[in-house]
């Protein structure tokens, strides 16, 4: 059932509105609310509850994606920290070897 049909059913007293509110998307429920006419606003509180539920489910899914992304970011940051420590060590070794070669050059040792 599309939102306009559900609003028409609510306005005329036909059945199927509750099922629509259970399975409709948040956008469809919003369209349904806009289609209600005066005198049939008793459906509005139920539609509002259904809309709140749909939005909270969307927020939960978004939060779960954010948690997963954050966990991935933490793992990648740990890898980057480990690689940075290796780079520090290799830089120190390179400085030592460069200094050793410089001292050899100064002293004339081949």
C-alpha cells in the first residue's frame, strides 16, 4: 500500500492502515501524516509512534556502522603507530651509519 492509499483508507475508515504503519518506511509514514484530513487525526499519534520507531531503527543502524568504522580506524591507527616506531628505529640506524661514514671520510679511512 502506498502512502496516499493508506491516508485515503484512514480517512474513509477502511482497513489496512495499521499494517501499513508497521511495514512502511519513515518517508512513507510522513507522507501518510500529510494525507490525513481533519476529523481523522486519531491515526496521527499511531503514525507518530511508528515514525519514531522507524527513525530510532535508522539511528541504530547508523550508530552500528559508526562503531564498525571506528573499530577499523583504531586498528589502522595501531598499525600506523607500529610502522612509525619502526621508522624511528630505521632513521636512527641510518643516522648512525651516516655518521660512521662521515667520520671515515674525515679521517681518510677508505
